[in-house]
């Protein structure tokens, strides 16, 4: 038994640009892995590894070959994970003159979770960064395999936009509905921007009310019961290159490191979506989250 992932994303760049970002080592190291060596042809070798992979390699890295391909259109390779020969395939289609739809499939994955959270969230983090660099922007949060040492999540990203635009994306229901779903709004997000106001992400789960709010500077959300419960805070700080967003989630039980790990991956994915939404106007995913994974 395993899981097949089938994820489509709109990237506002020509097909040739996106194809290059899939194959050149300097780009792969910004969205897919820590390092890579690749011969970009059918039968060519593909070696990759590092601490920002979706799954950490057991040794220095993986060695495989490109077993299928068509220039500027598609290519595929086998990725052995936990002794299982999973298969990754990319297909590119034009959407008008200046956009590309990327379809990324990863078949037969034997594990649902990695040491950075779920494999699904990790793929979405990577593809969100691919979208950013293909569109000429910088990469952001990457999969994090660091051991959970404290019952909290801490993440930081730089969004290339002023603080008022970033804050507006956190404090308006239609914006939250977009980035929290990855670009497939459900109409479920709720934001009442006042202390005690209701709050809901578009994809469900997470905090359910606003605890503190300071325009263009701070938003603290709360969830659960008890005097403290779960708290998720967004602190905004102006930088020369845009706005730094510091996310912190606290309130986890000491004996549930798995919850912290999964949430670290989930909030990383949301931050990448938020960043793409603010910088480019869309997070980019074309299908609902729950339809992208299928058990086999």
C-alpha cells in the first residue's frame, strides 16, 4: 500500500523557463533538494540529496536516472524511498503565452509522513517555491527536518511586499480563503478583525478566534479550550526587501511531538502560499488539497 500524489499548479512563466527550473542544479537546490547532479537527457544520471528534500536520504543522497522525457514537455525518474521504487513525473502545458500548468505526480510513495511533516505538505512547499523562482522571485520556507525539541512551531519568511499588503492578506476572509487552501477557495474562511472575533481557515482546522490584533503589525489567533489553549501569532516587521513574517504556534502538549511536526509542515505550506498570494496574486494550486492524494 502507498499513496499517489497528483498536483497541478499554474506558474506565470513560459514553459521553457519552468522546464529549466526543473532540471538545472542551481534551481533544483532552491526548491527540490539541497544539492543535485544531473544529466538532462533520457538515460542520464540524476543524483540529489540534502536536508531540504521531502524525505531525508539514508546516506548522502539518491542515485537514479531519467527514464522518460521530452524536451520542454515532460520528464520522469524513479525515486527509491524506504526500499520502494516510487516514480516522479512532471508534465508541462502552455496556458496562453505567458503561463504554464505544471502537473507533478509522485506514485507509490510508501510513507505518508516524513521528518518534516506530511509528504503531501512537503510537496506543496517545494512546488510553491518552484512557482516563486520560475516567476523571478526568491524562494522561501523549505521542508524542515530538525528534531522537535520544544512543543512549539517557529517559522520565518520574507514577503516582497509592504506590511500593509501582508496584513491585509491575514485580516480579510477572501484572502485567507485563497492562501490557506492554496488557491482553491471554499467560501469557508471567516475573519472578524477584532479581539474575540471569529476566525476560520478555508481548509479547516487551526485557530478559531482572534485573540489580539494590531493593524499592519500583529495578529494573534487562538483555538481550543482552557485559559491558554492553542495560539498562533503572526508578527510583521518591515525590511529593506519587504516584510518579515514571524510565525509562532504554541500550546501543544509536551508529549505530542508528532503534532508539532505535522503542524510545522502545515504552517510552512501555508506560509509559502501566503507569500505567493501576496507577491503574485495567487497561490497557484489548481485542485483542492484532498483530491491531490489517493491511496493505492
